[in-house]
């Protein structure tokens, strides 16, 4: 086999396009190089140092996300040196903040014992809200690294909860910068940044104000990309664990873009919405309406029975009575004034499928094109 540009990864040879990074070539060929700060489609920084790999003949390890693939280099992604480096980095992350989850070593040395004990603690608010759904925790398990719960001290920055959507827990932030990249390069909002580029210790919004007083539009992109429990949806924090939910893919019905989203459903109720990564048209991004505007679905104020207005007052009616009345009235209007005397208003708050049925009914049954919908929240 001959390739114009070829690179060896773990002893296998792969072709690459000029400009591709080692990480991109590896991922394209299903080789898992872990990372915490890498965010597809944004500028690679190599800041977390988790994606380090060993390149034959080079003295230092290289970050795969920011090192271009080169012809004839030979790369090892899980050599003992690489693993030792990742373990050290993970230990530093775990020691850097309030990482009091299953990766704490205060439970003992044995991993099975540790996991069994942690299961009992699941309801505890002491435990992290994203326990079981955290990239740092996954990697700590993968490389069998523990932190030290005893060493956790008071953290200098208070948790921020003064907005309806996002809880910012700085004590769990590992300063990976994914939220900054997502806000700046994907959503192009520029609402957040590191407090100082040289020695960052906090992600801040506009002169270190609360998100609600900044340029933040609450699109929630930063939550979706945060690999740890530093950014969490306010409504579900400690109320919903990831394994209690099932994901249902659907299309957002708020506007005509057609964003692909997952509804996270617990006990038949939507508890969270996330964007579907890697598919058109939104590639995982959503706006504030798509991500947070779903509470109306389970609102107590929703009508559950048809209402018929008589003498200026509504009374409850059966579906049969209501549909018969509407059919009768629509037929009368149509025969007297023609189909274009009728207009149908649907809603952005119903599903695409329901809007589709409304459009079919309007055009195919009523024979008019007078159909529109209101997209306000
Ligand atoms: S953020 Fe991750 S590593 Fe830290 S406590 Fe939470 S689950 Fe554990
Ligand atoms: S919610 Fe959106 S705009 Fe606000 S900080 Fe996060 S990514 Fe930026
Ligand atoms: S808030 Fe999350 S995404 Fe942002 S820097 Fe901290 S850990 Fe990374």
C-alpha cells in the first residue's frame, strides 16, 4: 500500500490530508486519543495536556490536538510514558478543585469497594451533580487515578445561581476553556473569557459580572460542552441523574431552521434538551428557546378538554361535540364565502408532526393556503 502522506499510529499506517492534526487522523480511524479541552471546529490549544502522544525520536510528548500530522512520523497513543503523563495531569485536575466524587480516594484503595460505597451516596448533595456523566471522572476511572477528598479546601469563588437557567460552580471548573471557545467561536457571542490570559483562575463574564448582567444570551452551548460539573442546567441539578433518563431525538419546532435535538425524558416528562452533535443543520448548537423553552409542555395551565364559548362564557365539552361544531361552522363559512375566507393559525409549541397535520388539513381539506404560526416563547 502506498500513500502520499502517511503516518504510523500504534504501528498501523494511515493516510492523511495536509493540515490534519494527529488527533484528527486518529479519530477518523477510530483510534481513541482522550482529551478534555479539544472542541471540534474551534482553535486547538492543547491546554489540558490529556491528548499527549509520543512521537518516535522526539524528546517531548506532543499534544495530538494541536500537532499537525507529518509524513513518516511514528506515534504511540498509549505508551507507558504517555499513560504516566496523563495520570499526572488527571491527578492535578482532581486536586485543583472540589472533585469529591467517586474518584476520591477517601473511600479506600480498592476500586470495587469504592464503587459500591459511592452507589450508596448517590442521593447526597455532597456528591457532584454530574457524577456518572463527567469526562474527568471517566478518564480517572480509565487510568485508575484518584484524588484526595481530604485535601479539598474552601474555594475562593462562590457558586453563581442568579439566573433562571445555568448554575456555575467554579469549584469544579478545570479551566479547560471549552466554554470560552464554544461561546466565542461557535455561538459567536463572546460573553465569557478567562479572567487573566496568563494565569487564569476563573471563567468570567464581562468584568466578572453575573451571566444575567453580561452579553450572555443563555443559549446553553457552554453547558453542553463543559466536560465536568462546572456548568449545569439549574432545573435538573440534583433532581435528575443521567441514567434516569432516555433520549428521544426530534426536530425543534420553534422556527424553520430545523435544529436536531434530544429530549431527555424521565418518567414521561421532558427534563432537559440537548443538541444532536455532528448532524446538520445545527451540529449540536441550540438557541435559548430550543434548549430551555420546554416547560410549557407539562404546564398545569394547558387545556386538557375542549372549551365551547356560549353567551360569552366557556364551557367544557367532549371532543366529539367540539369537532362536530367546528366542522359544521367551517363547512358553512366555506360554502358561503369560499375557502379563502378561512385562515388557520398553528403554534410553535406543538410538534412538527402536529404542524404537518394542520398544514395538510388546511391545504388538502379546507383547500386554502391561509396557514401560519406564531413563534413567540
Ligand atoms: S466534576 Fe467530575 S470529577 Fe469533579 S466531582 Fe464532578 S464528577 Fe467528579
Ligand atoms: S449560555 Fe451561550 S452566550 Fe451564555 S456564556 Fe454560555 S455559550 Fe455564551
Ligand atoms: S466551565 Fe467547564 S468548559 Fe468552562 S473552563 Fe470550566 S470546566 Fe471547562
